[in-house]
């Protein structure tokens, strides 16, 4: 049973597994007693459950980031899956207790992602951009390869930031081979740095939240500032054209002012990066939603895609190709 | 000189070449005499010029679609290039006089485009979609491979429709190889048919205009009707799921209701087709604009991209990669 | 008591009546037991109620579309009317048990609606339009005269589709008599067919939901496809002008692209049909809301009218006219 | 020739007729000499023409509102019809010289419009509303029956304001007979007063322009103020419910805040008046545009209808009904 | 303990204080018994609490506007502060029982506000505006100095209307002294009258709600009507320019049609009044939200400011200035 | 005559003055000859004029930034004032020829603006902010006190940037004294730096245009980068809270994402700075437009204020105050 995951159980089945606490809110029930509204998580997904009649010790022990042994029954409440907790204790040192082990992860291994991104950096043959990219990736190395790409929505899993970056680079490679006149080095440099500011905007892979810098500055301006700082360190004039081009590609990557870019794309490479970013994010969100949908039904609505829901083809040999 | 093109001449240079009349408006000058406001075209681009004191014969001879021998001087008028006509006559039968020869063409040869699209049709392994695609492509074969993809904006050249379609198919192939869970047959079938309605919406490759059907119905509903008709011909139930999926992918390919799709994308393949369509159109429009722009300057504003202008990198070895 | 309706009871009054189950959701209460969240319906309106401690048999018996004997007390919960169920069983064969008997109905009898619409068809003197209208009305006859016009919002009652259609025809008749230059046959043909696609978009009069075709194609494109198919059956060229005009009037009847029309109105008759459709829908929604409102008070907010609420005049002889 | 109108002449035909000057701008030509850019008008429409080398006397004589004898040739300049002036002088006292004779007029005679509106007032049986309507119609009587409904756009002809009002009343009568629960008196009173503020907003039927009050207050608030003033005169409490209802119907008749209504409709009658106002204005604008359009062609774009153009059916017996 | 306020207690602390009932909704619990959802208020703020098992007498006694003796424990429920009621009775005549005593009040005393506004009226040296202002302020004197400026959002406390007005006048004074060409009298007159219509739009300082006149006419048109009425009383022509200017400044003070102004600002003074109104409202809303926020945290989201939340600086000597 | 300005002449009057060339476009006339479309400028405003039959020397001499002796007649062309050039030559060294002398200037002297801004810097008592402000003002000192605040629109005159900054500081001082809880140092620091990026975004006071950095990065991100660079120079951690606060106030000062701010205001001081910036810009634009407007008339439409025009009160003693 030790290797079973949260989503391996059907409704009314009993579970006895190790999971991570993702969030924990202290509330007061109508009977006046405190309870904990918990969210449990492992790499199969996340489920909510109420821990009733919580005493002071419970409140101090069961906090986000802790691994726990969960005894519970799988249930449905108002159409949403949840667990009914029958027992809960912290994992012992002799048991699985490393939070990172329970986090959902990118579908590729970190070492493979790193190796592939390194290869792309090698193809940034323009020296200024190459130096800036190396400088910033070194500075934020650990965070870049462990952070998610978002708190929720797309790529909201450990390593999601670098996985999303690699995915865009792969798409970019196809685009570069299909059209003429694209500055490959600029596109690759922009792709690698475009979301690097998220290493400052977000708190980390466990219990991800927005930092004050994230809320007040945002990842676009944060990485722009980092580029300026890198130039000063590397004795590159931040006003020379190649730096302006790189800054523009990144500042404009949200495509529209309404989406938080202070400028709209005015370089071919900026336009392409923006569109590949949206394409990759869309596919990831839809894949995620369809993963929990049965053939012949519609998924839940996706907040990041204008609340659209997506239909999963009937599982039909005729339809298969 | 016979092989020179409209854009081979500098300002104040004299030209003596064959060109196509793209448009011709009869107007009255302030002195009360009629003149013709002409646009000349060859595969290097298009230029305007005024033909003063036009008599009745001139008006009847110099009409859109005719090849003419043009004697003129290249000029600039209020920042726009134009020609000052010094002589004009129809091309003789013994001279170049085939309009299609002067039309801008897709950068690939028609036979190559056909061969590649045929290969993609071969990969549509689902029988319903394969039969519908073959039926409609056969019905609109000639138009599909000669029409432009638009009156102006992107791919507004002879063969642009099939070239644009092939370009999307190539991008789709990359996307399919990168992500899991995409129905390749559906995506390819949708890509091939998505703009096929333009063979009814537009008048043809020469002097392209919108037909009444194009103005009143639009290419999206036109091709949707064609699919229903094809089903009736092929004795396929237009209400069965695979037909609904194909119709949806095509109906939704403009992405937003505001852009003329009667439904928004609710299939993964519909979302992908929409985004690849936009990506290819954007790249083509920007490439076109940058083609007339000097390094270190901004292009003219592109109407189809929110009137944004695009910057062309300084031609600098440092910047090249 | 047998003839009493759901809305004949005041708060705290006890009821013992036959009603239809409109919807039934299985949920789990905080105490871990299952219950059914039911909605009951008769032609006076609909009310919610919870059926606690539901066993497997209850869950399988009490499903949408079933007529039940309901013992309950009328209550208010957080400002919304509901019932507290004290007894519930299926209606016997010897009791009222025909669901259609309990559905809210159009205020006019079906036979009268049919007769009046027939008269309008008679006035479509243009042969192409007349044949298409007759063909499609025959094909979808039963559904057209029994379906509602919507799942919720306006005309969401059995027969609502044909009642709404007739109402627009009556308004159209007034407009045609007031202005010159309107093509009566085109306007009438468009009015009759404009929402016919709802016979495919919706599941039917009982427990109305959207079909997959409804979600992926939408009633506007569905009826457009039906017209193309009818032309093929009737050997009418779908590209001839009169067919294009009819398709346009129907495609454009939502008035704006944002509302799901793939083209905006470019015919006088299309503009008129769009405005009469909106007028009739607005009046029906407001009448419905005011029907549950006391004089001197505001109705609940109407979702389909930008969440506006409507004031009901004080019941005052002075104000009456 | 005396009875011929501006639009009775074909291109290149010579005209010798009396017309009204609608507008006159003094400009300087490239050769440094002054000229007058004139617009001539009679009840067939309006045409522009340039009066070259205007001396001081010309400038002072040829002003808006004057009737002139025009010798000219009909021409087309850049797709727009105009006249080439060969002679121009003021009309003499013994010739037609009354400006009102040359204004485009409502298609019905004033006396008939007055009689029909009087009949509707008779049907406003609620005393408060009846008294307010009578008071205000008496106060603005002459202007109400001679003003246009707008400077340009719909009903921009002498008597257009009352003609538009009557048209809405006729539509309202049909609506009242079709639906239940409408307060006829309120709807009629609102319809009669809804645009009465235009008698203050506009300068009059000849050379119509906006007054300072029109620009700073607008016709909606102007008539609202008039109602308050009428109440004070008639010793009616402006805060009593029936007055509030009437004010609301009129304040809300533009339907949306963006269109200048300070409140959105919250009465059934307000919603209906708003929709009939839009319907009548749309039909009038489209009829006007189609009046200058040939069968099988599109009209010019209509500014007041989102710049849409409208198609005129091919003049085909098959299409007729 | 008698002087303690609602917000003087920490979570889990017991309170025994006099407070005002701001709102009271009768509801039915899942066990079928009625309870009261109450909101208590004093000048420290407002808190919600449930009064379980309410009998008929409770329902009739505990209504909005009553002062009560509250025994309760301070709690948090789902992140929102509330009270758990342990005892509740009406205040006796010998105890504090005047509702106005418990209302949140403007931070300045009424007499001081009156005195300062009087001084500004003195500076309205233009006689028409001075007379209108005096007439209307006299007519609505008591309400103007006791009403809140809104039901919720900014200045939603007793005296808020006049306090907000004075605040704008003070800002206006600074602006007038900084720029040239501003008509001080017009700006002051407009500022004083701009929200006076709220004395009719709102029901009063206790349990503030919208009146029927408020819902159907709105405070902008209400005060515009009052100005017209005042002119009639004072024998001032409502069409003379100075009256039009004053009406415009007030009609336009919401700045955009979408915000309910029937005209946009077309006078310098109208533009300034609009911007100062927004500035003062924003500052008041943010100050209010930050008043309940700890240093280093974000406030709750402010509905009236696009749901933005505001950060309160860390309480740090370094940051202080 | 030497001291007369461009706007000192009435229509048809002859002028013989020194002016600055603001812009010069080379064009070709219909007769095939080149001409120069010039704009002349002095501190009374700017006027256009055509220089016909320009030879190569003319084209090379008469370029933007040159002072010329202009002989011309004042004219009106299509409602716009212009000059008809009769003579033109460069100013000699012995004549007025310093371009800066002819530029429109801020209404206050530079030395006075500097002194007042210095005083405000003195009041920035928080050390981090004080050091950053001093560092950046020193770095961009000359540009800050000579550049305009925009290419066109508000404060488009030499010294306009610092004059606009000072104006906001003065308004800020009033606001700080009126409300509690505002961090004066943060507001002043933000006000001084908010538009400093314009020293990089714009080319300078003469013939102002946008730089490549201005077009690709924009003044908001440019100054944000400058702050990060200043921190590095001053050894201040760019991630510490006080730096984040200052960056936020400046990044957010356009108020809405649509207006180019990458974040919306989430600090009280950011909200205030945004509103004062808009207030000052609006007043300046309206004052400028009214400066060319006669009493009783409307100004030309102001592009930067939604194309609104503004009314200038009739010059009437009654209206004055």
C-alpha cells in the first residue's frame, strides 16, 4: 500500500498513505470548535479534507510543507472529490518525510532538462546575449531548475519553470527552421530568460505563494532589472542596441499591455516568443484538464483560458487515427 | 531592361518595363479633365501612378488584369513611392502579356506544395475525415492551389492559400511530435480545410475582391456548409461525432467570437490550429514589412497586427549570430 | 389538494402534491451520509429541496424526468424559497405520472401556434425560400413544436421555441406594414428558421441540456448546415443569391460577432430580425421576472439582461391607465 | 427645367436649378486665392461644389440658408458625386427663395403627423403623465413639428423629430397589443417626450447644428429638466412615483450608459421604448442608404450602424415576393 | 468595559458591550429552525454574528437601527472576523440607546464642517451660482450634513457626504492657487452641489439603502432636476449660459459615460472636479482598508478600486520619514 | 518687427521674422518638382508652410533645428492657420540663430524650478530613497531640466519635464497636508523620478523624437532599470523593501496596464502619484487648447483626452468671479 497515490482510490475506498500538506487553514465550526481545512498533495494531484476538533498541538503540527501519514476514506462533496480523515500524524524520520519527494514534478528529469537547455545556450552565438544568459542562469541556477512556472494554472509543478522554458525552446527550433530572417540567438536568449523573474516572484516549489517583490514589481520587470544589473557586472552598456533588443523581447512577451507587458512586440522575435509562450501554456492547461476527463465528456472549465471547458473525444476505434 | 522589376529602380530613375494593372479608378481633376489612378504590380510589389487626361479609349483599355508597357520615372510623393507615367500602352501578343506571369507568387512551386499536402492527407488515417478532405480538395482543387489567402494582409499572393495551409501543416507536425494526446488526423484535416472557404469568399488570384457569398456568409460558414454537403454526397451522417469534431475545429479556428468564429475552441486540436494560424499569419506579415525596411529603422505600421510597426536590427556583425 | 401547485403555498405551509423532478444531484453530507439535492417543477415554477440519508434505491428512483408525490413544508433558506421534504415516492400508474403534464407550457395551445405559423408560411411567396422552409419544418416538425427556446432564460418552457417564433412573426408583420422596401418573404422565412437549430442544440423539453452538437457547433451553424443539406435534397444551388440571402439573415441574427453570429447584419431584413428577436426575448424575460415581484418592489436580477432588475409599479389606481 | 432636382442629373449633364446652400467654408487654394467649399441641398439630397476665386462680396452673399440659382455640370470626384459650378447667384424675390421649400421633408405631411400624435395623447389616460405631455408639447410645439431628429444620421430632415416619434408610437401600439402587462400610458408618454430635448439641443431645421446647451447638457438631461419644471408649473410633486417612472423611461431610453443614458432601463416600458427607438432609427438609416444603391450592390457604410454597409437584392423576379 | 468597541477585542476574547444592529436577515437552518444573520456596528467598524433558534419575538425585536446589549466571543470564520453570540437584548432607556451615537462618524465635527463650507460659499462671487447653491443647501440642509456619501465604499459613515464635499473643496483650493484660468466660483459651486442628489438617492444615515428615486433616476439627474427647480423658484432662466455651465460641471463629474455621467467633461472646471472626486474617494477607500491591515501585509481587496488590494509598509524605522 | 512672434499676425498680414524649423519633409508636387513641407516654431506656437521648387541646396540647408529668416503672409488653409512663404534664408551669425532661444519654454525659469525641486529632495528624509534620487538626478541633470515631458501633448516644451515634475510635487504637498497616513518621502521620491526615463526615451528639446530605447523599452522600464543600476552603484540591495516600494510607485504610475504600467497601484502613494500625474497633464492640455480658443467657442479636440473639445466661457462680467 505504501506506494499508492491519492488518486489511486475510488469513492468510498479507504486509504492509508503518506502525503504532503499543501495548505492548512484554521477555521471555527458552527459548534464553536476549531478545525483545519487541509489540502493534501502528491504527484498524482491534490485533494481537500477537514480535520475536526483540532487542538493547539494539531494546529502547530499540521502546517504546509509537512509530510503526514493519512488514514481516510475517499468521498465526493458537491461534485468535488475530497477525503474524510480518520487518522492523521506526522511522518517519522524512518518513514518517507522529504516534501520534495511528494511534489508533482515535471515529466522530464532535471538533469535532462539542464543538458538540453545547455545545448541551446551553446547556440546563442552572439556574445553579449550569451554572457547575460550565462550570468543570470548561474545566479538563479537552483531556483530556475526547481521552481514551478506558476502558483496555479499551467506548469504549476516542481521544475515547471525550466520544463516550460525547454518546451518553448523546442518549439522555437522548429519555427527557426521553417522561416527565414529570424535571429536565432535573440529568440533563444529571450526564451531562456523570459520567465526567469519568477524565481523572485514566487516563494519556491513547496506551498508556492507570491513574494512581496512578486506582487509589487512582477516577474517581467524583475528580470528586466536583473538584466540591467548583469550588464553593470559584466561591464556591458545597458543602452547599446543588442541589450535593448534582448530587454524588449522579454518585456513584450505577454503580447498585450493588458496582460502586463509594458510594451507590445515590435521585433519579429518578440512576436514569436509571445505566441510560443501562449501556445505552450494553452496545451499544458488543456492536457491537464483532459487528464481528469472521461472520453465523451467535457473537462472542468479552465480559468486561464477564459473559463472554457474542453471536450474529450469518445474512445472509439473509428475516431482513432 | 526587359527583366527588370518595379522595385529595381531608385528615385528619379527612368523605367521601361512590362507590368500588370492591379486597380484602375477613373477620377476628375480640378481642371475638369478625367484621369486614371492606377496601381501597377509585378512580383516585386506594387506602385501607384496617375495617368492624366485619359480619353474614352484609355479608360476602356487600361483596366485591372491587363499587362501594359510602362514608361515612367520613379518618384516619392508624401513619403510614399510612386511612378510618374510618361508612356503607357497594352502589351502586344508577341510580348509578355499573361497576367499570371506578373502576379506575386508563393515562394515555393505549386507542384512542390501539392506533393507535400498530399503527403499530409495520407497521414489522415481516420476514414471519415480522410474522405471529406479528399472530396472537398478535389472539388475546389484548382482554386485551392492558385488563390491567395487574402485580399490584402498576409499571404496576399497567387498560391498563398495553399502555401499558408502547408506552412501550418509543417508547424502542426512539430507540435504533434512535441506533445502527447493530440489527434494528428483531426489536426491535419482541420488545417487543410480551415481556409478552403476562401475559394468561394474571394474572386480569384487576379484583382482579388470579395464575392457576394464572401461578404454575406464568410469563409468559415462557407466551408462548414461544404462539409455538410460533402457528408450528404458521401452518405456520412453529418451529426455523427467525428463530423462534429471536424466542423468544430474549423468553425473555431479564429479563436474568438469577435474574430468571426461562431464558437470558441473546445477541443485541444481546435486551440492548436487557431494558434498556429495566428503564428503563421503574424510571421508572414512581419517578414513582408521588414522586407521593405532598412536596418536600424522601423517598418510601416501593419494593419493586421494592431497597427504595430517592427524594428529591423542594425546590420552589425556584433549583432549577427 | 390534488390540483394545487408548488407556488400555491406560503412559507411554513404543508404541501402534498404531485410534481416533476427536474434535476437530482447526489452529494455527501458532513456526517458522511449521502443525500439528494433535488429540484421539483410544475407549471407554476420550480423549487429546491434536500432528500437526506438517501439509500441506493432512492438514488436510482428519484431521477430527473420522474413524477413524484411530494410531502413537504414550504420554507425560505438564505432568502431563497425551498421545500423541506417529509415524504417522497414515485407516482403510481393510477396517479398523474406523465412528465409532460407537469412541464411549464407556452401560453398558447400547440394547435393554434401551428395554424398561425402555417399561415405565415403561406405568405412566403418566393419559391426557393418557401421550399426550404417547408422541407426543414417537416424534417424537425415534432421537435420544433415541443422544444423550449432555451435551457434557462427566455421561453424556457415546453413549446417555447415555436411560441417565440410566432411572436417574432407577429412583430414582423407590424413592421412590414409600417415601412416600405422590406422583403416580406425573406423576413418571414428567416424568422421561422432562425432558431430551428435549437432542435439539435438542445436535448428536448424535459430536463433540457445541451447536446454535444450544441456545444461544439451551436444552433446558428447547425441550421445553416441544415439549409445547405435541404438545398442539395431539393436540387437548389446553395450558391445562388436567394439562398445566400436566407443563410445571411439567419447567420446574422445575433447581431454582433461577440454574440455568436459569424457575420453582422448586412441586409435590412437581417437587421430587423435581429432586433425583433432581442425585443421578444427581453419582454419575455422581464414579464417572467415581474410575475414573481410585488408592486412597489424590484424583481430579482435577470442574468440575460446584464443582471438588471426591474421595478414593478405600485398597485395604484392613479398610476393605472 | 425649373422643377428639376439635384439628383435628377446624370454625370456630365448640365443643370440650371434653384437650390439651398447647406454649408459654406472659406478656404485658400494653392495659388493663394480664396474659394468657397459649398454644399447644395434640396429634397432629393445634397451635393458639394467648389466656387473658385471668391471675392469679398461672394463670401458675404453665399452663406448657409440662402437659396441660389446654380449653373453647373454634374461630376464624380474620387468616387463621390459633386457639381462643377459654372454660374451662381442669389435667388431673386420673384423667384423661389424660401429656404424651407428646399429642405428635405418627412414623408408625411405635418398636419397628418400632428393629428395622429394627438390621438396617442388622448390614450394617455393617467392624469399626471397626460398633463406633463400636454404642457411640454404646447411649450415646444412649433419646434417639435419642424425640427429634424438629428444633425446627420437618421431622420435628419425637416419634421424628422415628430415623424420619428410617430413611428415609434405606431410600433408601440403593435407591441402593446401583443404582450400583456405593459403600461400603455407610460409607454406612449415616454415615446412622445423621449427626444423632445432635441428642440433645445439642435439649432433648427435649416443648417442644423448643436447649441451650447446641446453640447454641454444633451437632449436627455434637457428634457428631464423640462419635466421637473413642468411639474413645478403644474404643482405636481416631482418626487411622486408616477413622475419618477416617466423620468426613468426617458432617461434610460439610450439603453446603455455608454450611449449617454445616466441609468439603464429598469422598467419594462423603458426597455421597450429603448428597443423601438433603435429599431426605427436603424430602419430609417438603412432605407436611406439603400435608396442610393443599385440592386446587386452594397450601399456606402453607415456611420451610425458601426460602419456596416448593406446589400440590395438583385432586381430579380425570382427573388420578388 | 462600557466604553469598549467591537474592534477592541482579540480572537477568543469575550465582549459585553452596546452596539447597533446594522442589518438583520431571517433564515432557516438545516435543522429547520429559524435564525437571525445579524451585523453589528459601532464607530470602530462592523462584525457579523448568528443568533440561533430565533422565536417570533426575537425576529420582531432585533431589527436594523436598534441598539442592543451584546454578549459574545470574538472569532474568525473562514478568514473573516465575526462574533459568537452568547446573549442579546435591547438596550434599555436608561442605557445608551441612541442609534446615532453608535454610527461611525466623519472625523470632523459637523459644526466645523458647516463653518468651513460656509466660507467656501462666501467665495462663490458669481451671483447666479451663489443663489442656486444657497437655495439648494438650505432645502436639503439637514440631510446634507448627516447623510453618508454612499451605502458602502467610500465615506459610508454619518456626515460622510458633507465631509467628502469639504475635502474636495480643500483640494480645489490648492488647485486653484496652482494653475491659472480656473473659474473658482464655478469649481466651488460644482463641488458643493455635485453629490447633493444623494440626499434623495439614499434613505439616510441609519441602515442606508437606495430609494426608488435613487434606483430609477440616480443622484446626478436628481440634483440636475433640483437646479432647474431652483432656477424656476429664483426666477433664473435655466437656459442662460451660467446655469448651463453649472449643470454641466455636475452632470459630467463622473467623467465617463460608463460611470453614469450623461455627458463627458467639456469644461476645465468639470475635468478638475471629476479628478478631485476620484482622488478623494480613492484615498478614503485605501485609508479605510489599510486601517484594518498589519504592516508588511496586503489589505483585503477594495471593490470600488477594481478589486485591488493595498500593501502596508513594514513598520520599520528605516522606512519611516 | 524683430521681436514679433509667429502668432502676432492676423490672416493676410505680412511677416518678416526669425523662427526655428521644427520639421522639414521633402515631397514631390504634381508638376514633378520637389518642395519642402516645413513647420516653423517659436515660443508663441507653430505654423506650417510650403517651400516650392526646392533645389538640392535648399533641401540640405532648411533642416529641423535651424533658425531662419522668414518672409511670409499669414493664411488659412482648410480651417488651419499656415504661412505662404515669400522668402527664406538661414539666420546669419550676427543675427539671432540659437535654436534654444526660439523653443517654447516652461513658464518658470530653470533656476527657480531647480531650487524648488532641491527643496523637495531635502524633505525625502528616508536615506535609501534620498540617495537614489540624488544619484539619478545628478546622472541625468542636464537632460532633466531641459527636456520636454512629451513629443506632443502636454508639457511639450523645453523644460517641460522638470516643470511637470515640480507641478506634481506642489500638488502632492497639498495632498500630504490634507490626509493622514501618507509616506511623504516615498511620494516625493516617486514624483521626482516617475518621468525621469523620458531623458532616455526622447531625443532632446529640439525636434523631439523617440529614441530606439524609447520605442523598444519605454520610459517606465528605462527608469526602473536606472534605479536597479543606482542601487548596484550605491551598494543598496535592490530586493530590500524600501527599494521595492519606490520601484512600485514608479512602475504603477500610469494607473492601468492598458496605459503601459506593468503593475497597477497597490500602495496608497502609487495611487496618489498616478492621479496627480493625470490631473496635471489634463489641466496643462486643456489650458493649452483654451489658449487658442475665443470666449463662447469650443477648442479643437484634444487627442490625449479622448478627443474631447473644451468650451471657453463667454467673456461676461456676470460670469466672472
